[in-house]
C-alpha cells in the first residue's frame, strides 16, 4: 500500500479574519493503517504522539485521520504549543531476524 499524502489545513474556528485565513499553511503527515482482525482499520500518526483513530473502510479511516489530525493540531495551537512537522524526516524500513 502506498503512502498517503494528506494535506492538513487547521480551520475549525482557529482563523477568524481573511488575513488569518491567508496565513494558513498545508502540512503533510504520514499515516499508517492497520487492518484489524474484527474488521476496519486503525490509523496512527507517528509524528503526533497519541493521535490514533479508526474507520470501517480505508476511505473512512483516512477521513477520520484527517479529522483527528486537525483536532490534534487545533488543541496544540490553543495551548500555544509548537506544531510538529515532518520536514527533514527520513523514512526507512528495517528487516530484522527473529527466532521462530
């Protein structure tokens, strides 16, 4: 399955004027979807600790991930925290040998 590139634009009540809206920026976050044995997909956002959601289908899981990321960022901004980005992030998959 390919990487999902989801542009995120926080918007729920964070920007009230046209000037603030024009200052918005798009951020991309990598997400991982895990098919669950009981059905549906759990989604995690590695760059946003604790940002986890679920959807019955891949499309629903991605939509839920977008909403979860927006709410996560909204909360960070409301608390005056710096929003993490994936700039400079390197991705690599390791294969390890294990007994069994």
